[in-house]
């Protein structure tokens, strides 16, 4: 049995424009993916000051057409999940792993960055599928058949948060008749538990804070989510709460683009792989003080070789290398200008990449 709680609470959606992460004047706040009783509020510039290695992606026209067709890279960020980002309640400023990645990607791609903040995943997914967003951090597995999902940049431990006096000692104890579990609709715990729970009942809310509030108010027996968010909630609002020691899911976090944007997807895959190996993702994890997270292993060798070959091909297309240099450096004949990569040319995602939060 599943329960979905309807809420009239406000979803704040803010937009900021940055050129390579430098402030620019903002226009009207976009309305990407908003339906029903939602309000819009402009947000100040996100924290876009990550240091470390610099991405030099050398995008060609095909990549830019996919990644930033309107000239600005419009990135949706779900700040309802602290493993993606957080929103300062006083200033509205966004910061976190997703913001660090978006800023570094835009800076290296030499395109202005527009960040759109969402309190939950489903409206953000709607923004991608409608074309109001060019990229989103991050998407649940349910959205993977309607968007292109990149390789994962973060693995997140998901467990149950319960009251201190709860009899539950492990995740297996929670799946029992009469037990109510709150969860944010459409995120990885919801997708996974919807398919695996046998006896307990899921109570869905629009956002993570709403799901946590149900637990704090005694309306449910447990909350399902990532350890970082649970630890923050214990520290701020629920000191008697405790996380169970084991996990019901290790969920991979990944960015996504609209379907058909295969050149942009290949470029994004290269960037994420570079971010994991250059230390950018680890630096971003430390800045956000996340717990219960890890960096997924790199994709298969043949896929990483394909990243290099595609990068070299773009250098040839952009005139940085001639065809002879491209053949010698990339190990294969580069694509001709304007030639598109077939969908089947992309090697599969890493084995752990089924669920995306």
C-alpha cells in the first residue's frame, strides 16, 4: 500500500545567471517544470568558488548545440537533497556538490550558467523533458527512460531514520505490517522501496523536509533517505532520532539531459569522469561535509578510451589538431565535422548505476 500526501507548501524556484561563474544581471525567474500551487522566487548567486583542477572540454558546435542550445547552460539543481545541494534559508543561496560541478562545467565550457533551484525531483525532471532545462542534478531511476543519464558521480548510503525509542534495530525490521515509512516522492528510496517492500506502507510527500517532518511529528514510524540529510535533521530538529546501522540501498547520483542530446551526453560523461579522477568530486564532498557517500568506480576502460577519442575528435573539428595529429593522438580516425555519434556507440554505464537520486 502506498500513500501520497498532497501539500500546498511552496516550492521555491530561483534563477541566477553567471558567465563562467561570474555574476551577471538576472532576468525574470524561469518557470521550468512548475505546475499547480507553486510560487517562484529569485535567488542570489550560488556559492561558485570551488578551487582545484580546471576543466578544458574544448566543446565543438555539436556539443554546444546539445548542452547550451540557447547560449546559456540552464542547470536544474534539487536542493531538497543535501547530497546534491543545500539552500541557505536566510539568503536563498545554493551550494553543494551539484553547484560545484555545474560551475566547473560551465567555466570550462565557456558558457554562461543559469542555475534553477528545485525543492524536489519531479518538477525538475519535468523541466528537463519540457526543454526548459538543459541539464539536471540529479534524477531518479524512474526518469532514466525519458532523459539521457550520465555516468554516476556519487554513491549514497540510504537507511531509515527512526525515533530513539523505536524497536527497529535493522532495515529488515522496518518492513512489517502496519509500519508507515515517509519518503520524498520520486527519489531513489521511493523508487527502490516501491519495488521491494512487502509489508510496510510508504507515505510520500513532495519534498524531503516534509517527509522528515512527518517522522518528527510522530505521524510515521520511519523515514527513508540518505545518511547526510538524516544526520543534519538529527542535529537541527530531531535529537532523539537515530539512523539504523545498515543500508537498504546504495544509490548512485547522476546528472541528466533531454533525450536525443547524445553529443552533450558524451561530453558530460567525459566531464564527470574527469571530475572523479581529478579530485573535484572529492573536494566538493568535503566542502559539503557529507557522510555516507563515496565516489563510484570509473567506467570500463573501453568507455574511458572513447572519452579520449571523442575529445581528440573535437580538437580536430575545432582546428586545434590536424587530421594526422588527431589520428596519432586519438588512436582512431576522428569524426568529420558535423558527424554525429550513434546512440549505440556509447558503452554502458557502470554496473552500480541503476538507481539515481
